[in-house]
C-alpha cells in the first residue's frame, strides 16, 4: 500500500470536499496558494496525510488486484479474445459500440469504436488486449463504521475518500508496470507522476460503463475471463457496480492511436445489431444503455 502513495491524484480528493482553487491556483499543489480555499485545503491535506499514515502503519486497508493479458483481434465492432497463441479458440468476446451521432460537416475525426484499437483478424497481426481489476477498499467499510459509531462523520468520509484515491493510484501503478514490464511495449518510458496523471503515455485503460463503452454488462465478460471475484474478492453487484466501492477495473489497449472518446447517442438500428451480436433481447440492451439512446424506448 505504501508504494501507491506517490501515484495518488489529489485533485479529485479536494473535489470530494468541494474545494476548488481559482486559476492559476486551480489544481494540487497550487490550490494551497489560493486566497479563498488555500488554508482550508492545506489543513485538509495534512489531516489526510495523518490518517493515511495511520491506515498504512496499522494495515487498516488491504489492496488486492488482478491483471491479465490475452491474444486478441477485432472482428468488426467486436474483439475476440483467444485461449492461447494459436488463436483458434475464442475464450471471450468484448462487444463494442460505435459513435453514431452526426458530426459537423467539417469534422475529419472517424466514428470510433474500441475495437478500432485492436488489429483486425484478417490483418494477420497478432495483437493483444489486457484487463485489470484492483481495489484498496477491503476494510474501508469497517473503518468508516468505527468512526461513525464515534459520531465522527468527518473521518468516516475521509476514509472512503482516501480508499478511492488509493484504488485509482493502484490502477495507475499497475498500468505503469504493464507498459514497462508485463506487456513491455514502453520499456523505456520515463514519465514523471504529473505526466502520467495527464495521460501522456501510450495506451488507454477504458472501463465498461464509461463513455468509450457505456455498457456495464461488459464487466461480466471481464469477471468471467479473469476469475476476478475468485482471485481478488472484488464482486459485481446486481447493478454491476463494484464492491468494495473503492475498486477500479478496465481494459488495456496499447495501440499508439488509442485514445479516450465518448460513444455518445446511438440509434435503434445499432442497438438492435448490438443485441443480436450479444445474443440478448433488445429490451435488455435498452435498459443498460438508456442514457445514450437517441430515441424513446
């Protein structure tokens, strides 16, 4: 857990407490210089550091995670994941959604889908996809509850906020290791923490349920493929949120052209095609994708 501290992005932490500096003192650590919130932000930060030290010294939170790297190729908007390097048996399939809302007439950007970042099967290129799930939240509920019993809501909230930051830091640290060693496609990468948190590296780690693939049900594919619950204890709830709450998961793409994007609104023709490919009722797809439907369902 101690090794994760340097990877913490403190900006979302201050946002939890609704502390926002004004330009040019907007982000950490410049926020400490802000005339309006600087002193309060510094006090909060110092108290967070003290609690973080207590958590680590007494091992009050436990971090667990899993990472996997698999042979893969794209087939249309989908990604086939293979059992081994022979690439003859499909172990799992990730289904993609493609941008569909009409762009400005002068726009030159393509209509993106996450499958665009994996080499097509017909190309003959042996590509790969990775996945991960990490948590630093084991013990967080119990620790927060112990503060709540003492009517100390401040530290109860602080525990959960720090657990969230540690989980994101775990995801960042693991991605560094993947790029440099495990996958090794950026062995000579030498970025400082600020550059990493600004996503200056090659590759992305989008999560199902977020803009690049808004379908939360794709998490089930990840959990089954990598035996995530068995090996880490990280569970999916009925609504496909993760437990512990301080958990992060996603897919790894190494393509130099890969980037984050938002699928945006999609029409019924794509929903019907997506449902057919997944082998599920259209109504089921509409339930999970309702926020991005460009029509009434």
